[in-house]
């Protein structure tokens, strides 16, 4: 079986057919799903889906591009829910603007503190902010060695492999892209017991379906590419990554 550890099934692109999307995934061996509810407008939908489907879990956090909606109480309201398995997605994103850099850093640290308080793993988003994110995470794991999480959509910056005692590496559709040379080069250096599979649905659809809406059953394409790179069978990839996901998210 496969666990899609990062799929935004609460997104409006699934409002009309989420039941069919889940069924299609399960028919292709994807048996569990984690929704990172990264915006206050989506959290209720994520919770509703987790309560409707035994196989769906959620995380709660404020995405760095959604900081204007940040209220610390928002996390406390949902983090004790029995289907909440993580804090996320959280992190730093300087792609669109750097004017909010200091606020993003403050928000990131506050949410890391909450994860530590509740003993939850974190789902980390990093875009064009590698050095700041690395320094923050390095500092936190030195102070709080029990902190753990996943570097979502791992961006192939090898310095983050220094965190592998605490962090896992989310591998999704990008690894199938023809221009993913850097990730293909770094991927063999990731310990096998630190790799988990994700889609980031509805985004980052794997080759050869780029341009279409992504959905969890496409994890099979990610699995197959990993099997090729590790020179093992797809079933072995499923066994390894499912075990890793269960250990990280305690499911």
C-alpha cells in the first residue's frame, strides 16, 4: 500500500468529485491520506473529510504565504483532534515577496514551538529560503532533539541531509520531471528510512500528466521512479515508504 503524505483534498478543485478521487486512489493501492490544512479557510473541510473517512488524517498550520490570517489560537483549536497528526504546512517562502521575511520567520518559530509543546511532527515548506530555514531547523533540533518532521517537496539542497536524524524527505511528482537533475543527483544520498511519498495534489502532477490536476493515485508514478532509482521493486518501495510514514506520523 501507499500513503500519500501530502495531498490537499480540501482544495476547491476537489469539491465536485472528492469521493471519486479517493476511490480512484484506493483502487490503485493508495490506502491512506494526510491533508496539510495550511489555511484557515480550508481547515474545516479537512476536518470534515477526516471524520468522514477512516483513512484520511490532517495537519494544521499556517502556510508562510497566508500569514495575514495567523492567529495562534487557530492551531490550538484543532491540534488535539484525534485525526490531527502534524503541524503544517509551515515554513518560509520568499518566492513572491521578501517584505514579509521577518514576520514569516517569527510565524515559523511560533509554530515549531507549538509542535514541540504538543509533541507533533512538522510538515515544512521551503521555497527560495533555504539558508534561513536550515539555520532555524538546525538550531531547533539542537535544542529539541525530539523534534521531527518532513521537508515537503524536498528541494534537493544537500545541506538539509544533515538533519536526517530528525527529518524525513517528501518525494513527489518533481522526481519524474525531465529537468529534475539536481534532485535525481541528491536522491541516492537520502537514507532509505527517511523517504516518504507525497503528491502535493492538486499541484506538481508527475510526468507524463503535467498540466493536469494532480491527485493521490499518481503516487504510483512516484513509487515507480523511486523503484528505478533504488533498483528495487515497486512493492519494496511501498513497504519502505509506508513504514517511514507510519513512524513519522504515528498512524
